[in-house]
C-alpha cells in the first residue's frame, strides 16, 4: 500500500501573496485592496495598520498627509526602542514617534485604490471606514550592494505585503 507523502513539490511554493488575511466580510458592503512586495519597512507598516484601523477614510487620508508634512508623527507603540520623544500633544497615548514618508505615500496609494474599488461597487465614499489593515513580510531575494569599499556585499532588501478592507458604515 503506497503511503501519501506530505512533501512540498517544486511547483507548490508560495512566493506571492494571493489571499487576504481577513476572510469574514460581506462582499456587498466592503471594498478591498492589496499591494504585494512593496519596498517599505514591515515595522512601520505594522504600526501604521494599528493606527488607521477603525477610522474613517477621510480621517485616515488627513492623518497620512499630516505625517508627510511633518505636522504630526506616527506613534510607535511596539517598535519604539531608542526612539526619541516628540514635542507637542500626545498622539494615541504615546510621545514616541517618527515621520516615515515611504509608508505614508504607499498607504495613501493603497487607501485611494480601495476607495476607487468602493466607488466602482457603488458604495458611498463618505461612509467608508477601515475595517481591516494588515502587513506581512514579503518575498525578498539576495542582491549585491552596488557601491562601497568591499565589493560584492550581499543584501536582502525590505519587502512587505499590505492589505486593507473598507466597510460602508450605515450609521454615519
């Protein structure tokens, strides 16, 4: 009697994210968007997801623009080791924070994409809130560093998968 093997064959490797982390959502009231293998920091992306989850899309876009203009900072709660305090009022209960420009620009594109998907479905853009935001480690290959005294130094560039799900709230 032949035994079934649980070995992974060569053609079955998961290299690119295809499924959403959040699966329990109504397709009629939600809009979703995903960006794969973005060259942004996973740590800042995780902090940004925590910060925007549960807020309205209008408020999220305003916050991202303010961080880009350095009027406010992205509060760091989990990854705050050796990060200085910021002057001004407390944001989300902490004074530690940074101004990550790449993350803000990427999240603006992601939210705008999900907002466009919502308008295509016929959802009201004024009532959209962020139901789910998630960041995970992307696929990265080794590459050579192009400059420096020591030639041929190998580096692994940052890569992050981002996903967002927007929900049309009825009571807004």
